[in-house]
C-alpha cells in the first residue's frame, strides 16, 4: 500500500472520529435541552394515570424497546396507549412467529408474552425456553401474562424459566393497577433510558420541513429529529443571525406528513456543523396546545411503528414446531421398562419364599411350555414304561 493511500485512510478515520464526536456533542446538547423542558413542564403536563416510579437501575442512554406478544385487545388498546403517553417505545406483535425477528434486532428489549391462546402452555414453555439456545435471545427481559393459567402450570414457568419481567396475572391487575405494575417493571429494568422523551430520527423515508419568517423573508430548515418537546434542525449559514440562542420564534411551522402545525419555539442552542451549515436545537414553548402535541406524538409513533413493521416482516416467520418436548422413541421405551420393573417386584417375593420347593408337576409344565417336542417325547416314554 502506497504512502498516499495510507495517508488517505488515516485522514478518513480522523474525519469519522471528528464526526462521531460532533454527533455525541449534539446528542448531549439535545439531552440537556429535553431535561430542561421536562423540568419546566413537570407538574403542568401529567400523564392520564399517575404512576409512582421505582428507583431506576443504570439505564442505557436511549432506553429499551418494549414488546407485547399476542396480547388480548384490552391490553393492546388500553395498556399500549398509556405507555405511549408515558413516552415508552412499545410495540405490539400480534403473530408470535415474528417475535424472534424483532428480538434478535434488539437483544436488550423487554418482551411480555400472553400465553393463554394461539399455542398450548407446553408449546409456549418450549418457545420461551428456546431463547436460551440463541446468543441474542438469551439476553431478552422476558415477562409473562395470563388470565386463566392453572397454578401448577404457572409454577412450572416460574421455577424453570428466567423471567426478569415477572409473571403478571391479568385477573389480579386491571386498569390503573395494571399500568402501575407494568411501568414499575419497565422502570426497574431501565426501559426508558436516560432520556425522558421519545425521539424520531429522520431518514430517507421521513422528510420533515420547518419554516419560520423574519421581517423580510420566509426561511426553511430541515428537521433532523423530533420529540414531543422539541426538535433539531440544520439550515444554511447564509441565514446569518436569523436564529440566535434563547430567541423566541413566535410562529414556527412544521409539516408532519399531511398535517402542519404552527408552534412558538425557543432556540436552545446553535452549533456550527460545517462550512456551509448551522445546527439548531429548538424547544416548543409552553404555549403549544395539546392538540398540536397530539399531532406530533401520533406522527412519531406512526412512523416508528411503520419502521418496525418493515423491519420484522421483511424476514421469514418462525416455522419451528414447539409441540414436541421429547423424541417419541424415548417415550415408547420408558413405558415397558416401568411395567417390567413392576412385574419383577410382584413375582420376586413368591420366588424367594420357596426357591427349592418347586413341585415336580410345575417343573414339567414349565419345560413343556418351553419346548412342545420334548412334551411329545415325554409322553411316549411314559407309555413304554406302562
């Protein structure tokens, strides 16, 4: 490899490190901005159901995905909605055959599985047990849900499987009690992460444009990501001082799919991206209405769910048969062995009691049974003697 190529490779790696450092700095800035927004809004904007949060474990920065596999309708429609309000990234997997597709992509996820239908309890047991044979699936935080499982079956699951997500009986936890139970488990396992608000990162399939007006012109920015409390954007440096730190933009227009909202927004910070672009962190002002916030949240979850479905359904479904616990050959061998032991135990006392006192007639009968031709020979001999 020539020296010039080596220099180019080193420069490329150096540029990558610089870019990575910039991204981390930007993320830290945005985290601080959202923490500030959370502090300001705490006590004024509250979820529909108040949940006393547990002491958190060491959380990942961006949190963990939460999956509900094969849930009943009231869990899907009620619990799922409440978790969205609490800013958890939760998804429904209606067909268990696509569960492993999702979990292999997110090996630190929490997964709650409803086991009362679709498969038998034995099949669900084998399905969950199979996670231990997969390097990615064995790290999943599994929890189980049931409304009618018999106690012996429940104990079998709890005694033989690793269930860090617990075993939730839906006949015992309903309504707000169910929300409190689930959120408590999610908090203890670091599901939300250090961030308080869920962010949607834009990519080639998601384009969000923002507009704001100065005294003389209408300027456009490109939104990089968005949450329910703010967004980040980049724009040409030719805009100059159109946006300044701590500035209030009274009417910032954002296009979300087919919907547009106009919100007052505050410039939290400005950063130079490169020679041609600026980067801005914007927070929605307190004056933003609940209807506009609902539009933002709905857009975020619609896009995340679409992205998730594209991810898991692009892979083939799970076709493994979870009904066979043991090979049939083993089962057919075990039963005769048990019968032979019982028969031996029943015969043994009689044989041991009179081992040397077998009657002549009985001995003859035994021999006759063993060899019919000897029986004929014996009869012939007796006739000659007579």
